[in-house]
C-alpha cells in the first residue's frame, strides 16, 4: 500500500470513528432527555418542553445536517412522551423557553 493510499484509509477509519461517536452522543442526549421528562416527577411541562428544545439545539450543534432526521424521528418521539405525561397541555412551541435559556 502506498503512502497516499494508507493516509486515505486512515482518514476513512477516523471519519467512521468520528461519525459513530457523534451518533452515540446524539443517542445519549435523546435517551437522557427522554428519561428525565418521562420519569422525574418534579419536572414541569414547561421545563420538559425547554429540555426538549435544548436537546434539539445540542444535537444540531453536534451534527448540523441532522435537522431533517430530528424533525422526522426525534421530535415526534418527544411530542408523544410529552402528550402521554401531560395530555391536557399544548404541544411544543419554540418561543416558550426564550426567557429560561
């Protein structure tokens, strides 16, 4: 294997490693947020919505190209969790947390 080929292979391995690490971090953010809003009895509905919006912000800072997948998969998941725990409350509204964060 020539030097440029070995450098390209090393770059691919590093790239795959970085990608897997990013996805693990995204999964961890989602799981922690989900567990907190679904199990912590002291969290209010407004705080839970703010946690979801903060999780979204962190995920998109970590992986800017993830917005479409976030909106298609993760946001509906969080909306279901919020609706199950607080069935009479309104859905997510991005302006709710401006004064907190």
